[in-house]
C-alpha cells in the first residue's frame, strides 16, 4: 500500500510539472469552435507554428473523402494510460471540482449540470451524480427503474441507498429542475417546487399532477375539477401553470438546431460498408515553420528554444486528438452500423467501456473525445455521445430502441382501437422484447403520447405531452 501511495504521489507530481500534458488532455475535450479558438490563440502567441495548407481534394462525387491521420513523432507523448486523470486528481489538493469535469464551456447539457454541481459536491458525490446522468435519456428521465439503478449505484460506489438517493434529489431539484426523474409526474412536481416566491395555483397544480394526470393528459378540465372538488376556473389557472413547465429538462440549454453544428467526422456508405473520415473543416492542422525551426536550431536563445518545444508539443497533441477522435468514431460506427442502416429501433446497447477497450484507452478519454463532437451520417448530424445507449434491464436491446418500437406500434394502431400499454407490452414480447406495462407507460410518456383512452377520443394530442415529444 505504501508503494502504491508513493507511486501515486510521484505520478501526481510529474503531471503537475507537465503543463504540456494538461494541454494535450484539454484539447481532447474541446468542441469544434473551442478548438478553432485555441488554435488561433496559439498561432498568435507562437510564431514558430503555422497552419498547414489544405490540399486540393477531388470532388466528393468522384472520390470519397479519406482521413489522413498523422501518427509519426508520437514517441515523446506519454502512454495512453497517462492521458487519464487519476482517481484522486492531478495532485493532492491541486484541482477543483470544475477541473475534474472539464475546462471551459460545453454544448452538452449534462456536462454543464455537473459543472454547476462541482462547486458544491464532494468528489465521491460528483461521481454518483455522473452515474445518475449516465442513466438518463436525452429528455432527462431515468432509463431504468429507480430501485434497480439505486442497487447498482450502491454496489459501485459502496454507499448507502439514502446517500445515493440524496444525490439524485440534488439533481431533481437542481438547475434545471426535473432531471433524473422517474417519470413525467415527478419531473413536473420538482419543477413546481423549484419555482421561486409565491406562485398562484402552485398547490393545486401539484395536486393535479399527483391525483389527476390522466384527465390532465386528455385536457379534460371538467373531470379534473370534479375529481378534486375545485372550481373549473381555478383548475384552468393551475393547468396553465403546468403547461409552462418543461417536460424535457435534460435538453435545457442545448443547441436549438443542428444547422450551425459543424460535424467533426463524416460517415458514408461505400461499397456495402461504412467509411468514417475526419471533416477537414473541423480538423485544422498546424506545422512548424521550417525557416524559423532551422534558425532556432542554429542560434536560438533559451526563450526561442522553449517556444520550439511548446510548438512541437502542440502539433503532436493536436494529431493525437484527431487520431483518438477518428478511432473512436470508427469503433462507434462499427458497433452501431445497424442503427445507421435501419434506424432508432436498431440502436444497440453501448457503453464507454466497450469503446475504450476497443481503442485501448480509458473510459474518461472516450468521454472527453465524444462530448460535444458530432458525426454527419445518412440519418442526420448526431452528437457522438448519443450512440451510447443504455441496455434495457433484463433485455438484450437498448432503451432507445424499445422507445422507438413503442412509437412505431402506436403510430400504426387503428384510429378507433388504440393500443393499451398492456397490449403494446404483449406485442413487444412477440418480438422477443419482454418489458413490464409500466415501462411501456414510461416510454410512452417520454414520447409525449397520451394513454389509449385519451387517444381513442379522436381529439388532438394533449398540449403538455405533445411538448414532451
């Protein structure tokens, strides 16, 4: 144990003394815009570096784009395992919460949630918060039953269930409120509780969510008023308050459209297979200015030699970023080829560890290189982390795939004979996917689809649940 502690201390000291390594790791997690700004800033401060001239490529129709990844001159870079943050941080007491998560801003809403929590949670609690977020879908809802996830978290972190649940409550009632909720009801109740000051209709709105969610979904104000014994005008005000809430808090602050997103890599179907190439527009390369490098080597002073050292490190770190990005993208595409061919229902369960093992790096490296990075595919431009689909408890398919199956079955149901949740579960069982009725109900709510009895009335989809879809 003493030897291990000494080694950890020495590693921490070594990392603390190597700002180039910290810079290399930071380059992994920058998104495209941040990377462009970082390269521009570096070029301004280091005259020994220059942008490599882009080669004139043949038109895309004539020849598919090919990614050329520079792999030479990596001998001075650390081993892949050293690119990962040790469990205790870079050195004893040397990092703060934000550095444990990422430097700078991020387009990923979940990462921003962790960044905010990092200033108030201890390191072990932050890890538990990350666990809960890992098991949330894009809308912010848990992808598996709360009880199962709690048991898994208790085993992984060796913490009592009460402490694990306390961290989930911090997320649920944090900013944005409603994240890590079990269902739509819990999500909206948390948002109601988070509203500041005295809010007219809040108490009645909470009662409606707790006791009258079905008539709320059908937008039946009279039924709600009768069930709760309240005046219909009061009910209307409370419902208006509920409709102002966000049924998809997990996407709060996310980019409104993908139109402005520049993909980091491009996925194309070529001769029956999938080809992955870096997008040259998102992968600018730098090189040492040959004339300056010779001058520094012949008669440069200490300051210029230091600039030369920094320039070499930056160029190599940038190449390492592109190499890691391309290998990660290829590994993801290889495992999610069925999704690219057939759509959401074929989304396979996938974890960071699977990709990390495939490319020979740590999960934290894969997490950094997939956050805020996008793949342009025949199915649209998709953030890489979306390909990591959680396996449905007790099944061999992902929750995302089952959610898509539920949507398909409901969209194909007879107009006058809508499918109840039990019927959907039975149809899925015939396809080899066995899930409980309550799981179908949870996915249906996440999709913004009303219950069968409401769909059978021939009316429009409820306003609130339509927003959730």
